[in-house]
C-alpha cells in the first residue's frame, strides 16, 4: 500500500462554467477539483489550505467509511470544527475498497459553489474486477446557480421564505451553457464564446469499450443522463458491483456514483450528444450537453442531430423501476443479517418552526451544535446539545402521507440517535406530501461512515407488518446514498459497527440546510485519541493533546 499525498489550496475565483461569470470555489484553480487516484489499501493525505479569506471550510470524503478515523470525515459540526481562513488542515484516511467515490465541501452550502471532485480507487494488486473495459473515465453531473450561497442560505432562513428556485444550468464535468441573452446586461457578465463554457468532450476510439464513472453532486436536481445512440450497462453503484443491467438513460440522485460500460459501436463518421436533464421537478433549466466524440472527428464538431430529450420529468414509475433493478452482482454479494435488532422509521415532512419553513424527520428539524458531536461525546461535554433523543417513529396508524396535517409546526433539535454498538439497524424512510399539498419530492439520503443494504422500495405508506416480508435479503445492493421516491418509502439495513458519530441526511443542499438530517452515535467508547486539529471551536477549546 502506498501513501497518496495531495496539497490543495482552496479559494474563490471568478469562473464562467456556464458562460456566466461568478465567484466559484476552486481547488488549485479548478472546479471540479483534481481527481484523487488511489489503490485499495492506500492512505490518502490531503493538506488543504483555506485561502477563502472570509469563509470557514471543511471537506467530506463521500463514500469513504473512515473506519478507525471518525475525526477525518470532514463534517463540520459533527466530526470537526471548521478550518479557519488562512489555516491548513491535514486529512488522512485509508481507502479500503475499490470503487468510485466523491469529495465535497461540508460547511454551510459551500458544495454548490464548486468545491467538489471524484475519488477513484482501483483494486489491490492481484485482484481483478468482474468486467472488462479498455478505458476508464469519470464525469460529475451538477446543477449551477448564479446567486451566491450567502444569498441562497439567507433566503432559506428568512421570513418570508425565499426559495432558491430551479438552477440556471446543468453542468457536465464543470461545463454548461446558460443562455446569455436572458442574463442581466453588463460588460463581460455573460459571454457565450468564453472557452471555459465550451462543452465537455469525451473522445473515444471506435470499437473500444469504456468504463464511464458518472456521479451526481447536484444541489437540488434529480437527473437523467443519456448518450445519444448508445445504451449503457450498469456495473457499479456507490463502490459495489451491480448485477449488470442495460439502460438507455440513467437516473441519478445527488450523492450517487455509478459505473457504466459503453461500447463505441455506432457510425464512427460523426459525433453524438451526451445529455442530462432534470426529472422529478418540473424543469426550468435547459438540458446539460457534452460531446461524445468519435476519434478522429473534430472534438468540437456538433453532432448532426438534435440532442435527445431524455425521459419525462413526471414519471416516477420509471425512476422507481430503475431503483428496484439495482441488485448486487452474483459472486460479489454481501448478504445482510436475516433480522435486525431495531427499526427506526423516519417520516420526511415539510414544516414550519416559528414561522420559518423547514424540513423535519418525525417532526424534528435538525440543527448543528456549535461544538462537534464527536468531540463532545468523547470528552463528555454532553450539555452542548439536546440530551433528549429524537423520536424513532411517528403515528403511522393515523398519519396520512397524502394530506398536509392541520398543524404543520415542528420543533428544532440537535439531539442524536444512540445505536448500540454492533447491532443491526433498519431504517424506513417514509415520504409524504409537501406543504403545498400537491407534490411529494424525491430525497436522496446519504449515510456517513457506512454502507447499507437497500432492502426495498415501495409506494404509499409503509406497512410495518406486510412490507418487511417482501424485503430482498438475497442479493440487495449496498449503497451509501439512496432516493426515497415521491409518496414512497425506502427500507435500509446497516450494522452499527463503526465507532464514531455519523450524519445521515438528505443530500439536497437546501433541504439539509433546512433541517433534513439526523445524527447517529455508536461505540463512542471505542473511539481512540482524536486529532486536536478537529477541535478549537465552541467548548472544544483547549482539548486534546496538541
Ligand atoms: Cu456527500 Cu454529508 O454528504
Ligand atoms: Cu430532501
């Protein structure tokens, strides 16, 4: 095993990823940032200098379980204090499994300002992957807003509430196209011929097979991704091998990663479109475009066709069907325990708290404490957050998920769920109608520090007596991010076997900001010495051995 050492400088720079010039957060001048390349068993060291000048920072390694290193999870308020402007923080962790992972900011809503990138881990020497390909590529899909994260976060936390709205453009590997004629005028604000916003080009050699690692780190949007004239064979999801299945389009939710195999077997005398479009919300954003370039055609030559439109935005059945199609690959199945020790039901609702619009789980809207939980737990500073545990269910006999309740008020809390170490926990995510009374949104839930088995999805209200009988205990896929579909439920199982404190939250940036998350503690007594670099804020001043 090797050490992979990276030195990053994070700062604000003017960028025009979709032709519209605005401040973006870059790593060493780039957004998306550099791809971390490592091999199973390697240690990754990233020294991050915060040169944002006026802003704190924290970086999360999404999909890396941080076994034995809970303090390196990079979750501000949960596992560490923020990194102050001018400071350098050293992240150090092991990548213990091959697969496709991500990294991104985990402080405020910074992720959507451009601080994100991919992590690609290859199998250890002597291990092979259960599928063959000639070349390996990665792209990240994202949505892009022209307002600053300050304006957005402030609007979400105001009375009256100001919603962030639909994104201005969709980016494929950091490139999109905003229609400059609809931009506010001003010299150089939007420049359609800026080379920074020329479409991303993936050049391929006819006849070859490509492994394309596609991830989504959208702030809001659920997406569909497709390549004109080519189908895709899904072989990996969130670092786990998938029983291969073929799709024309891939639905992707923020925080998910997939590998697909694509054979360059179409007419090689032309180029093709790669497109991404919004689903699950009525789109008000033009589709993202990139060029699938058959060598030796000119990479900038537009395909002779109109870009494929992608699937209908308002067809939840197709999305549910794709979620259900994902199964663990024969030969790479990790079987879940037959039963669980505990079931926690999480009802997802939109609520009001003192007139503010919030999201809540079982009527509790999450807030972060000022002292990170991990440090507070380890040093017995229990008074720094609410000691009463949040509810582990709701009145599912009476509750109607299709109706907005008469009283939409919820409460705020930073209380946490304590899981007994090494027990098996089932989580049921239950969706419901939003406060407007007409729609139910898609929420991608992401668990830090673990992978979970996806036991099933369903529509309507989860039936605690009948639905568990339909769980897939034979070949469920393991993931770290999973959607709960409109008016539906998703059932997960995981082992609470990673000592630490871990966030579980909706990966939609504004939903988490509005309280859509919970925190689990397990085996805190087994956590070893914590690095003093994660301390220093709130009541964690002066703790640790410097
Ligand atoms: Cu990728 Cu807590 O998130
Ligand atoms: Cu959400």
